[in-house]
């Protein structure tokens, strides 16, 4: 499955993914945090297996100055990717 192509439907206003996005807003974590008053208190780790999806997420986080948002290329089902994030 080409997950990057699958995500392209988010950019089509009337697609089912765009409608889903409006409902859950999960994919825009970076956009929401960029302007949030408590942005510097948020620490996040985004884990995605496909580097075609993680690479484009890193740049917006960097541009927004979200230094506590990590984008990790890896299997989100593996607890190892979250264990480090749970440490202070």
C-alpha cells in the first residue's frame, strides 16, 4: 500500500479523508500547536512507518519552532518508540 498517496486525499476538500480530518483534527497536530498559547508545554512524538509521510512532517514542525515535537520513522505498534518519550 502506498500510504503517502493514501494521505493525498486529505488535500481534496470533499474526500472522505478531508471530512474525517475536519472531525478529528488529529493529523494537524503541528498546525494546531504552531499557534497555541501553551505550545511550549507540549511534548509530542509522532510515529509513522512510512518515511514518505514522516519526512514532510518534520519541516513544518521545524518551521513552527516546535522543538519538543519529534517525528519518528518506525513501527507505531512497537512500545520501544514510546518508552524514550515517557522519560523526563
